[in-house]
C-alpha cells in the first residue's frame, strides 16, 4: 500500500520483535531491511537493546538508517525526573546520543515530576540539542497516571519547554487508568503514539497484536492527533517478519488515511 499524502508516518519499534529475536537476528541494525521492505517510514531505536560497544557507533547506525530510507526516534529506558523531582543527571548524555543518531525524537518516561519545580535548567539543556524530547506515560504510579502528566505539560507549556508527549495507548491499563479519557485530555500535547493493545492472561496484562485484542484501541487512536506518527510496539511475530510487519503498517496507514 502506497502512503497517501499528509497521513501520519508509521514507525516500527525494534522491541516489537522481542529482545531474544533482536539478539538472534544480529541486533537492531539487522532489522532495518525488514522495516524498510515492510513500507514503514521510521524506526525507534532502543538503548536497552544495544550490545556492548554499539553506543560508540551511533553515527554509523544513523547512516545505515538513512540508507534504508528511514528516519530514527531514540528511546531510553529511563525517567526524566528521579526521586524528589530531580532531573535525570544522565539526560545530557541521552540527548547527545540522540543527536549522534540523527533522531527526530528522544523518548523518555516522565518519572517523579514535582509540580512547582524550577524547570529553567531543563529548558536551557534542551535548547542545546536538535532532538525533540517526547515524554511518555509508563506503567508506574508516578509517571503513568493522568494527573502528574497533565501537571507536567501545564508547567512545560507555561515555560515554553520544547517537549511533547509520547502517548502509549496500553500503558494506562497497567495503572488502572482509562486510556480514552487520557487521550481526550492530553491530545493537544501528543506528537508520537505508541500503538499497543493488551489482554489479561493468568491475572496479568500482556501486550498483544491488534488483531488479538478487543478492538478498543481504535477508539483511543481516533481521539489522538491524526498526523502524529504511529509507532508499532505490540508483538510482531511469525515466520515471515517482513510480511507481518507490512500487514500492520498497511493496517495503520489505512486507519490514518480514514481519520
């Protein structure tokens, strides 16, 4: 399926293939050909999936991504705010890595935001880098519920911080929140969407492919910005990974075209 004009871009999160599969296939760079062949527009590179020594080769990975006709987002498994509301001291390193990767966005969890905190130093730091920081709701009581997320973006807007939101559609379930309510409340801040669904199995929530879900993801996605890139983070599994990936790229592109 060809991409219609002015339709949201589709990003493949490398973790969607599973940590074991990524390792067995030869790392994240080995997935680029599959992602490109499936018709995706971009790739979300995960810091936690790098093998030893790969962090020093971000410029080379950036070139590989460009050669495959893709753009990059960069995800770090860390929080923006640590205990007590302190800005993560490693944030400067993460931003530098994102710049080296040529990433458009740096995805990071909110963490322990404290309303009223002075964010001036954070603003100065962000202005020193090209990448946009996209703060995500995670599966914790601190950074995964609506009220602190709302408070952070209210503060960020007042200070004109160059930040946006990564809206993870399924993470709300892990913290007992209504994803559709959150989508309607936070939509104006959302510049990136993690498309994901989850089912309960043996008393625990598990991420599942869209076709294996109850379909509630459609209403949530429809409440979010039609132009925000859609990142496929749900499991992509099967004998032919290119075909499986292409199926969901086409499904989301069709949905985006109808939004």
